[in-house]
């Protein structure tokens, strides 16, 4: 068995894949309809949108199998992303690269395989659209063009993912949007030697709101808290919901003292909200990290540090109670 080689731009490729925040996400109809279409057009056993991660291939969409991922070292798709042409194996059991591959000798007993590389807008090879069958077969030129066109459909959906920068529920930036904007603002702060500060916020007891009052009320709580942040923060600040009940604020030209003042205002607004609320009560923990050495502080490092300080605050709050 021949393991797939590593592309020359592997580090850049993996970085691009991670920044999509698409790995390990839920199935989406816009991808699934393409794999169903491919499976039906070619009358094959399996059709996949396979994203080639550092040590695995993970299936964003799958038709004809329940397997979610396999190791990269036995993947066919790992070979596909090394080139631009459609990669075709007519009978894997007779191919010296694959005849003893576990995916050939065992489930799903691959014989026929055809894969077309899918790229992001910067031509980073993210993975493949591939079709698989347990019977040997060939592929005509017309079929190659169809597979190529279907792969372009997947690329269009991935491009849409890249453009999705806002959280639909709260209308704040999402993680992707926050990262894109905050990295640019951090660079501006660095060039002009301005202080940059992050505030990481996590709502306390949010699960109990969902459990006691239902998810509709939980969504209302998220929207209310997002509005508080939007109303208080400066228009130049970047406010985002980056996970279920996690929020983050990037403050440019602001010190840790400025951030603490902002937190006090948020607490005051939350207190006013709770006085008027007839159902749930909002509460939150926070962590503040101010950047003092741009040479050793990336946005990711700042987020990790602010996140850790938020968890410290959450633990101290629990202990105080």
C-alpha cells in the first residue's frame, strides 16, 4: 500500500481548512444534495465530500455510508489533492498502490474510485468530491466533465461558507467574521503602537435557561445579551458571538482599565435587564487580556489567554457562592 504524499503547501493548506471552521460540523443540505446527485448520476455505492485534515479525511457530506472519517494514510483522497486532474482507479484490487489497502480488503471493499479536488478561493486543495463503487468500472470523458462540474458546485458552497461572517441569531459577527476583522485591527494597532485588548465573555447557567424555559427563551436571552453588548460598545469595537453562549469583544486603542470600565457598564445593563425580566436572569463571567508585546502576541494567543482568564473568573464566582 502506498501512503499519499504531503503537498508542498501543506501548512498553508491545513491553515486554510481550519479557518473555514467547517470540520466536525453538522450535515448541511446544500452539500448533501450534491453527493446524492453524484451517487444517482453515476449509480455508485458511495459519494463523498471528503476534507483532508492533517491526520484524517473527514466527510462533510456522505451518501451511501455512515462512516464519518478515516485515517489519512489509507485515504484515496490524499492522493487526489496532489494534482489537478480527476483521479481514477478502475479496479483498486489490481492497483499496486491500493490492492492491500484496508478500504479495499475490507469495508467498503473499494474497487472503483474517482475523485476531483475541491479548492478554496485561494486555490488551496481542501479535499475532494469522490465517487466509490464495490465493482470495477471505467469512466468516459462525459462522466469526467460531470464530476468536475459537481465539484465546482461544492466549491461554490464552500465559497459561501467563507463569506458567512455573521451570526444569524444575534446579528453579531461570528467566529470567522471576528477573526477576519480582528486580525486586521490588530495589525493596525501594531503599526501605530496602539493598545489592543480582548474581552472573553461566557454566560453563566445558560443551559438552565434552556432546560427550564425552552430553547426559544434561550435564544431570546442570547439576543438580549447581544443587544446589550452592541448598545454599549463603540462602533469601532468588534463584538462577536463565537460559540453557543460565548462572546468576545476586540477593543482597539483601549487598555485593560478601559476594558474593566466597559465590563462594569455591561454588568449595570445586565442588572437593569434582570429587574425587568419575568423569566430568566442573565449572568456572565469574563476574562480580559491586553496586548503589550505585539511580537509575541497573535490574535489566537490573545483569545486563548482571555479565555483562560474567563474560566478563572467563572471558578472564583462559583467558589464565592
